């Protein structure tokens, strides 16, 4: 009577189902993701700088941060630009992704706190992003956070192969 080793077959089957990218494909995918994140931050930073008074006024209307609105109104676009520069430089890309994820998590936390504690819900993200509903904002941010996490994983796997 013949016996079959199912554990071995299961391991072999699951290893064949793994999705593998070549090193050049990983590098290209990480670059595209970084360009998407960079474009988002440069676009919103530009919108905040171009109409700074409106951005500052909107921040001043939020009770949670109203007293710190002036420095925040300068700090946010500066951080967005610095993170975008990190994303542009291949050797600094992973740091850029971490900066992007951290900043987007802070923005998302801000959105959730405003939804919970503010009566008036202002949005001063800049540009077309302001047209999103609050649910769309959170989903939009989550999608970009997930993309950046994929970017981190790709840059880590590229480093480990060098």
C-alpha cells in the first residue's frame, strides 16, 4: 500500500503560488509608487503655499489646533516637500516612504479627531483632494498608506539582494 505525504505536497503547492517580481520589476514598481506619493505631496504642498491665507484660516477654525495654526500652516507644506525630495532620491527612498507613511497617518488621525470632536468640519488639504468626502479622505489616505508600505517592502527586498 502506497502512502502520500500531504504536508510535502501542500508546501510545494503553496510555494508555487507565491507572486515573485524580478529585481528590475521591484525597482521600477518602487519608483512608480514613490513618484505617486511624491506627486501627491508636491501637489498638496503647492496648493497650501499658493493660497496660504485660506489654509491658515482653515486651520485657525479647528479648535483642536487653532492656537498652533500659524506654525502648522508652514510646517505641513515644508514636511510634504522634504518627504517628496526623499522619495525622489533612490538612496533615501525608504526614509521617504517612512516619512510619507508617518505624515499620512498623522493626517488620517487628524481627520478622525476632527470628525469626532469638531462641530464644523473644514478641509484644507489643498487642490482637488478638498473635494473628497470625509469617508473618501480616509479611504484615499489608507490607499496611499498601503501603497507606501508596499514601497517600503520593495525597497527592503531590493537592499537585501544587493
